[in-house]
């Protein structure tokens, strides 16, 4: 399957548009001049987003005394990394970080694989009851409130020896499944059947058609699904706290919960801890978002 | 090879093109490989989600406290739930709150998405920034906004001489819900935004060019072209958003703890107390009722939008 | 017909857990020390116990104690693998576990005989599992009114011992432009723990009230022998009055943290908090001259009592596989020196007959009441969590009608009794 030249040209144009460079004459949105009012309004909105981040940053670098003085907007004076040191020790950061990373990575990979495969099967066999009903079955589950599931899940994971990060990973994947399948099936409907047909004519089996043709095309949605799965798993507190029985195997959010009690005012330590936990999430997003946007335009323009 | 509008619509109930060019309804054999793709997910899912759900619902018919001895009690928990004013109030509050928040989130996210996919400066930078709320942990958000609403906003209100803003709205039983809407929206917009951006970017440029040629203005293009084409995404966002907000818990606990008084006590808050307060079975009944209502509403939403989706 | 919930489950789980434990501990337990999982989640005490555990582990090599401070207790009991030794706050939630027989009997331990009988009674006020001493109290926190001695001196105000004196003090301070009490209504628990518990505890026999309430169950209402509406009307009205007249005007938007800060900065003369607040206050003003006295709500000084709660109590679950080792560590914890040091550091009152007397000037004001057993457990702590009492009370101090709030609580209580 070769990419036609026209598609390549259009892809380049679209990417440039997204990156804010000067538009070529044939770009998609005809607002030739920069939309200044729009820019300003959006920039203002961006400020509201940055305020909490600012507060987190400054508080993390304050000394304990200053952090508790009630003035959230002041800059750290003196600048101190006490909070980080203490948070690192109190939470046994490296271990918890490693475990959380493994769980999240496995969740992302597992979700993308399982969901894309299941969605493909469903989308391509819509006329069969099993597949169509599987879709609705998976969807319905999105509405089950978590408390209904929690206690039985604790018992079942305890029974099957899954009361550890592995069990949490599996559960995370399962919770993401409904939403991911929804996204993938929606996206799959925009991939024309002719592509698969021509692959089959060339002698490819369905297995090959999926992995070599469809799955790469799903990249933008995979990235989106992946991001949602990443965030859901990385920040999740409830499930690991209930499912993992060995405290030395706990994930980061649970370990950080010792800062959360109403009796504790070590703001600089707790914020330093939250910052250390947030950083990877932000980095991962920044890293993948460029890929997401490029991929989405490719997917859209291939038309 | 132009993408037709048909390929872009997202009617979830309309059958897509079928494999092998098969005519829907005929009994061609399903390739085994498709079962291989579907069944692992299905089986794992049933074991991990459906089975516990059934067990959980089962316990709503008992007086279990989560462990230890229990007895079967039939429908008592359900009857009690329907006559419990606290539960009723939590439903009223939560549904009202969810409806308002869905509106706010989708309106703002959609407009932001349009803006962020248009000709503005610093586009990539701004887009990165707007994802931040999604990435910050809920505890930090609740804490920071709690501080802002309790201290900074009243200070601002006093400086500007606005009466009702001079005291923390978190302490005002009639206005506290506004703060919760703001913070929830703040955290929910990035996710919705991402989906809308994906949707907007999937619209090919030729469509707008054709509209230009026909002389349609920007607003007309927005309402007659953009909106219908992303309708499917709107439906997804509204249904999921509404369900998500109905489950509001973290932010409410962090901002108001259900207060002042019990003015902002959500359904999820009430259910979760069932864990720690020995009222497990009762709150499982509450949760089951909640589940049924949520599904009913989602189905309703789907049915209402079914007709409008096919272009 | 009652059916044991998880006997079979427990059996299987125990086998699986043992299998996994055997495998998991292979690295460190090949004939090595027995591991005891020790649950302690009181944040202020974590660094203290971390050191203690390290000391203990290095002093002998039969038992290795692992400090756990984040496990979910409910989940642990559900799975059949709770911690081996727990040292936690004892409240209604813990009482439920005890009621169902989840905690093992410790009455044969010598430490059990050293517990002060009045303190042991506090444990029994929640519920008992017949024939067992399931819980050994470790540290009791006594709480009453914290006051700023300097401000009192400056305004020539004496510690009040009757309600009239209290009202006078309030008036004097207000006239002098000083906020009498610093209130933090934003956090419902501070309203329940301080305002509600102190006013109710000073007027009502809390223990016998709840005994009767439990008996009455579904019959609780405006006409029953006791009820929230009937018995608590006076104290709660007083609470509303005091909170209206004697507190800072911005109380509705202030929380626990704000309160500690403000009080430390001398913005009010009195503060209704327990000893846990001292550490927080010291972060801002370590040299503040503070003392404590019980809140007088009657005209009889003999009615003065302090609020106590079982801040830390030790228990060993039935499901533990390391009971012997856990008991060894428990004995160590209960050694006189160890206990005394802890209570001195955390401003708690010792629970044993041989506990060192309290000397810290900040809490010594309550010593006479503690020694005379003139104390009560907070009324708010004995209301099942499914009734959002703290939120209701928050409503009261923010202006809700006392009578209707209390009758709502009665209705909730009756409805709960119907279900259980």
C-alpha cells in the first residue's frame, strides 16, 4: 500500500497549519489573518489553567513554615527543597514510582491492544448478534457505579492471588475497555472497507490485514485512547488502595495519601510529592500530543 | 477518493460496512480470527466487571456490612431508599448539577476547540496548556480551588465591592454548587476538548471551501457544517459527561465535604459512606437504583439523537 | 439464617495467601525472622514509630516488624489478610470489626491487667464481643478549650468554671475587641468534635444516652424517652447561641488549617480543638503560652468534664498468622518507658495504671479531670457515619433551625434501626 503523493502534500500543509506557521494558499480554514481576539480570549482562559500549577510549584519549593503561612501566591523565600527530600523519603518514592510506571504502561498497552482488536471484530461483524450485543454489553458497563463493584472485586482478587499490581493492571484495563471500544469503533467506521478488500485481494489474511494495515491507521485513536488510559491509571487512588494488600507494593497515589488527612498541614511536603507525581504525566502528554495531532490530520486527510 | 459525509457520521446504531462485502442478514461464516479478537476482552471483562456487579447487586438484597454474617432481607433496602429524604435530595442535587455542568463543559470545550483549530497564535503552546487540568491530581485541584474560593475570591469581591462575592461562596448553601460546577468543568474540559479537536480535524477542508464558494458566512458554516459533522462526538461527550458528573465525588469532597450542611451532598458521596459506616447493603441498593437510572437516561439520550445523526 | 460470609473464601484465600507469602518472602524469610505487619496511620506519629520500629528490629532478630501506614482495613479483613497488629484510632468503624469477632482475644496478656478500668470502659461503650478483650487502649487524647494565656492576662480574664462566667468572659473579650473563640465552620468535623461534643458532653450523660437510643431503635421520635430532639435541644441551642455571639465573623469560610494559623497568630483567645492542634500551632508560633480548660455549660463547676477519645488502641486480628510474633511486639510497645515516651511526645494521656503523669503545661489543665474519670466520649463519634451528623451540625452553626435538624437526626436514626 503506497501513500499517494497528493496525500503527502496535504499532510504537510495541515501539519504546518497546526504548528502555526504561515499558511499556504490552499489551507483549510480561510481566516487569512491571525485571529487576535480569539488568541487573547484563549490566552486568558489559559491563565486560569496555570494558576493551580503555579501554586503547586511555588508551594513545593517553600519551607514548611512559609508553606503554612496561608499565603498561597507568594514566591518561595527562602527557596527550599526540603519538601522534596522529605516526600522522597516518606513515600519511598523510587519504588512506588517504578510500580506505578509499570502498572500504567501495562494498562496503556493492554487497553490499546485489547480494545482495538475487539473493536475491529465488532465493527467488521456488526450484522452478527454476538458482536453487536457485545458492543452494547461493554457500553452498558460504563454506567455501573464503582462502589457496586469494589467489595466483590476485593474478594475475587484476594481469592485468585491478584491482590497486587498485576490485579490492578487487569482491572484498570477492564475499566477502560468500554470507553476505548467506543472510541475505536467510531473511528473504525471512517476507515473504508476498500483498503482491507485490496489487501485481501493481494492475499493477506485478516490477521495480517489488521496488524499491517488497520492497526497503523488506528494510530491517532490509539494515542487518544492511550492518553486517557494513562491518566486514569496513573492518578488512580481508589483501586490500588483497595486491591493491593502488600503495602510495599503500593502505587504512588496511595502512598501519597498519607498527606491527605485532614490533620496534616505539611503543604510543602505534600505539594512536592504531588509535583513529583504529576511531572511524568505532563511529560508524557507533551511528548505524545504532537504525535496525536499529526496522526489525526493524517488520518483525516487520507480520505 | 473524497471523503463523503457518510463516512464521518457516527450513528452508533447504524450498521457499518460489513466484512467481505456480505449482505447483512445472510449467514456467511464468521472468520474464526474475529472470535480470537473479541473473546479475550469479553471473557476478562465478564469476570472482572460483570461478575462483581452481579455479586454487588445481590448484596443489596441482604443486610451485609461487607463481611461477617449476613441475612437475606428482600426489598427492604429499596423501600427504605425510596422513602429516605436524604437520598432524594442527593439525587435532585446531583442531577441538577450534572445537567448544568454538561452544558457548561461542552459549550466551552467546543468553542475552545474551534478556536484552537483556527488561525490563532501560539496554537501548540496553548493546546498543551489546556490539557494541564486533566493531568493534575484531583486532590491538588480541590485544595487549590478551596483556597482560592475561601480567600482570594472574597478578597477580590470585597475590593470590587460586589456583595455576594465578598464572602466565600463555599459557605453559602445556595451558591456553593456554582463553585463545584466551575471546578468540575475546569477539570473536565481538557478531555472533552481533545475529543472535539479530533472531531474537528477529521472534517476535510474541501467542505469549507465549497461553503465559501457558495457564500456562506463563518457563523453559518459553524452551525450548518461543523456542528452537524461533529454531532456524533457531541453525543459521546454529552452522554459520557453526564454520566461522569453524576458520579461526582472527589471534587465535592475536597471543596465542600457535602456542605454547607448537606446542600451539596452527591449520590456518590452517600454511596461511598456505605462502605465505612456499616450500611453497605443499603447503599448497594441505592447504587443499583442509581445504575438503572443512569442507563435509562443514556438510552434516552441515544434515542433522542438517533434521528438527527443520519445525514 | 445467618451465613458466615467468607469461611470458604477465607480458607481458600488463606491457602493462596500462604502460598504467595511463602513464595514472596522467599527472598528474606528463608528461616529468617517472622514478619509482622504493623498498621499505624496517624500521620503525626509516623516518623516516631518509624524510628521505634527500626530500633526494635535491630534489637532482636526473631521478629521483623514492617510498618504499614496506608492499607485499607476493610479490604484487608474482607480478603482475610488484615495487618498482624493494628494501632489505630478506636471508633465506630473499628467497633464493627470487633463486634463481628474479627479481633482476637488479648485478655491473657499481662498488659491487659495494667489498663485503667475507666479507660477500658470507654472501649466498651461502643460494643463488645462477649468473652473477649479485643482491644487494648494505648493513648487517650483529652480535648477541651485551648486558650491563649497571654490574651487572658492582658484582658484580666480568668478561666471560667460555670456557664455564667463563660458568657461574661465572652462579653469582656468582645468589648475589648478580641475574638473570644476562633471557629472554623468550613470543616464540619471541627463543628462536631469541638462545638457539639463539648456542649453536649458537658450537659448530657453521653454514654447512657446512646445506650437508650440503641435500645429504642425504631421508636426514637419526639415522644420517646430520649431522642436527639428532646435530650440535645438545650446543648445544641446553646451551641448555636455561643457560635453566633462569640466567634469570628468569617468562620464560615475558615477551615482547620486556617484556624490553627489564626490562633497561632493571636487572633482569638480560645480555640475548641484537641491536642493534635498543638503541633500545628507550634509550626507558626512555637513559643505561644497555651493552656486548656473544660468548657463549662452548666452552673455547677462539678459538672466539668473533658472530651476524650481513644486515639490509639492496639488489636490483633483473628485472621493473622503471626499472632505470637505480633504479641511480642505489642508487649514491647506497651512497655512503660515506650508508652510514656510516646504519650509525652504526642501530648496524649497514658492508659495504664503505671503511666507517667502528664506534665506538659499545655495539657496539664485537664489532668485533674482525667484522673477523676470526669470525661466522656464525643457524642458525635457515636452516631453511625451513615447519618451525616457533622454536616447537619455545620448547618446549625450556619443558621439552620435547631429543632428541625435534631428531629431529622431522630428520623434518620429510626430509619437506620429499621434496616439493621
